């Protein structure tokens, strides 16, 4: 199972999930994590306000599909995982993170609320009070702090 960047990252991930749903569990996520690539730094803000390509999936499409997957999904977080990247991880059934990874929803600093489920999923995992502070301040937290808060398993 390979992600096709030519199709766009989100479309490539969606295609990989669809292909993986019909096959036994694989080790591609583990191998990706071993190479210590960033899980997802978040959205490219230069794309904000541009029309969607009708041939490619959106983040909302990907997350909606992930919500239907019954096989366990584990997000292996390394490096900075922000905004839409964190919302992708929050949609997984489980989240594991390397020590030193940074996790956050910084888009509020641009005047944008998390729009891909972060405002619903983070309170379920870390409680309303902690999640409100996490979302409103927009500062990233360490993977260790995320574990204490319940965002990381």
C-alpha cells in the first residue's frame, strides 16, 4: 500500500484506507513511523479560500470515511502535528506519539476555528475545560502533556 502524492495527500490517504479495508492489517504505518517522518504538520494555509478540485477528496471526506472503518486505526504521531493533521489523528481509534512530538490546534491564532472535528473530538478525549483552553490558546503541547490530557494513548 503506497500513498500517491500525485493525487494529493488527502486523496492518497483515503485511497490507502479503502485499499487497506479489504486486506489484512499491514505494517506500512509502522515502517513510516520508523523513518520518523512527521505525521502531519497540518494544512497548507496557502490553499485556504481556493476552490476544491472536484477530482480529489477533501479532509472532511477522509475523516467521514475513517469514521466508518471498523478495523483499528492507529495514528503514529511524530514531529509537529497541528491543525488538520491533529484532527486526522483524533479521528483514529488510537494515537501513539514519539517523545518530543508537538500537538496543537494553532489555527485560532489566524482567527480560524478548527473545522475538521477538533472542536468535537478533543473535548471527548480530554474533557471540556482542558479542551477549551487547548483550542482557544492555540499553543502546541508536548506528546507527554497530550498523554496526560488524554489526547494520546
